[in-house]
C-alpha cells in the first residue's frame, strides 16, 4: 500500500506541471496585448508603441516564451502570482486571500447541506425501493438535475426573498445571507449523491454477504446500516471528496447571482476587466485543488477499503 501511495503522489507532480503550463499557454493565447490592457486600466490617455514596450519590459513580456513560463512557475512556487492590472497596488495573492474566506464559507455550507440531505434520502430511497417516497424523490432528482444553477438561484430569489420576504436577496454577513446561495450550489450535488447512494446500496443488496447475513438471522436494521450502507459509502467518499473543489469552482455563477464577494465574483470581474494575472491564478488554483483532493481521497479510499489495499500492495 505504501508503494501505491508513493506512486500516486509522484504521478500527481507531472500532472500539476501540465496544468500550470496549460494555464500559462491559454492566457498567452488571448489576442489582446497584456501591456496594452495594463495601460488602458491605468487610464493612460495616449498609448504609444514606446509606452507598450516599456510596460512589456516591466511585466517581463519581452522575454522568450519558455523563460517567461519558468519564471512565472518559480514565482508561483514562492507564492508570488504577480500584480493585478486593475489595481497595481494589490498583489494577485492578496486578492485571492481577500476573497477566499467567503468562497470557503459558501462551499462549506453547501457541502454540509449535501451530506445532511443526500445521505439519509439516498438511504431511504434504497430501503423503500419503488415506494411512493422513492418515486417522488426520483422525480425531483430528474427535475433538479436538469435545472441550470443560475435559474434556480433567480427562482429562489424571486420566490423566497421577493414574494415571501423571508431572506435577503444578496450580500453576506449573516447566516440568512448564506441560506439561498448555499442551497442553490448544493441542489444539483444533492440530486447526484441521492442517486449514487441509492444505486450503490441496491447493487450491494444483491451481493452474497447480504444473503449470508440474512441466513445468520441478523436484523434488517443491522444489515442495512452496518453492512450494505457501510460498503456503499466507499465509492461515495471519493465522490464527495471530489465535490469539494467542484463546489469551490461551481460557486462562480451563484456568487454573481447573489452578489457574494468570493472568488467567483473576483474571477468574473477580472474577465470583464481583462485582469489576466488574476484569471490565470484562479484557473491554476482550481486545477491544483482538483488534483490534490483527488489524490487525498483516493489514498483515503485505499486505506479504508480492504479490497483497494489488496490491489495496492
């Protein structure tokens, strides 16, 4: 198992390098000249070739392509992601740190809702298969999965905030501001995990160990909770772990709908303002989060699942 864990960690290193290179290439493929964009943001009245050349030298854009990439990569490893074009007095790392707590708060609340709602509902749907409860839940899952996130957010805002006047429409600061955006982000994930837990439990119900447990005379409650549900959660652990970076990345639309001051709002404003260093850092951060959480929960599954331990030896 130790060899498997070391192999997975070593395999993540080249993947992280590829992600960083792709982020750097895509940003540099944008037709706009970053130096010219920086001059426009600084409200320079007349943009001359000399001024562009001066800013290119200031930003290091006059150096060869690979030199710029390795310089940028080395700075990223040191925690230096550059300077914001919109506000040259602020660093990109400072902007990310400023907006990150709000995004983590929203993602954490959404993950809490996913776990609290999807696990018991998925469990009950499997136990009471084809009952009226299971049929209603499957119908809701089908509808909610097909609904776009931004539309759900606007619908909840119109219904709960405007018509019923129960919760604020936008902003942050209190738990009331957190309810609607967190529920909007978590809705599609709740539907996904209800279906995943239900299907895993139904598949495990067909296994031989369930028949053996019934022969031994174990109670239905004991079989469902200690055997079927426990074995069904191994796959869900990795899926829920991968949902953490997905939740962080998925808040980009919801944050703008509810005016939540997180990374999503920062990214959208940076796109409109062509603040390339911020966009580049945001994409790199999300890519790194996906690789790291995939690695962590893959190792966690290997440790907790005896079958994976045998395969990993």
